[in-house]
C-alpha cells in the first residue's frame, strides 16, 4: 500500500511540474508610453539606438527633448511627457526625413549609387542643436560644384 502511495505521489508531482511549465505566468504590461511616430511595439534596443542617433546627431543629451519627472526626489526623466516642445519638433523632423527618404532617396531603386542613400538627422544638424541654414546651403552648393567639376560639367 505504501508503495502505491509513493507512486501516485510521484506521478502527481510530475504531472503538476509539467503542467506548471506550460502555464504562462501573467505578463506585466510592458511597452513604451506615448509613442506617436515610432512603432508602439519597438524593441528596447531599437528605441535606445534611435534615441542615441538623435543625441549624437544634435550633440545633445536626453534632457534636451525629455522633461524631468514631476517627482523631484528622484533624478530621472519622464520619457512619456510632452512638456518640451523639442520632443514634438523631433517627431516632425522624424516624419520629414521618413517622407524625404521614401519619396526621393529610395536607394533600392537608385540609378546613381554614388549619391546619398538616406537623409538622417546628422545630414543637416552635424552635431548642432539647430541647423545653420546658411552654412548648410553653402555646403550643398560646394558639394554640387565639386560633383560637376569631377564630371566635367562646369
């Protein structure tokens, strides 16, 4: 009788162990809040990479676009907040570069592989918070002149 009891107990333990392995624990609601341009299901690594690109391209830190948290006892940023105008400007710039790249710089179908493949933040900002339009236009003009000179089209 004792032997049957041990076998039944062992089978029950195995059954419950296997069952527990297949039952998913309740998932904590993850995800980022207030994403309006980036995909709502963006991976953390991709989001961090995108934000890092913005930071380097404009020569700024996270607090340039993101407001400080309302809880002043902790030093962190409220990434979901829209309190800073720079965040909405970044969204508009992101939409603009996406449009330009889709419409004009579709490098998959380019007949000129030596031309620019995509517009990114750094294309215009070059490490500066604000684009110096005179300097940028001069750069474009000098680049066009150099290309014409190299192609023999003065």
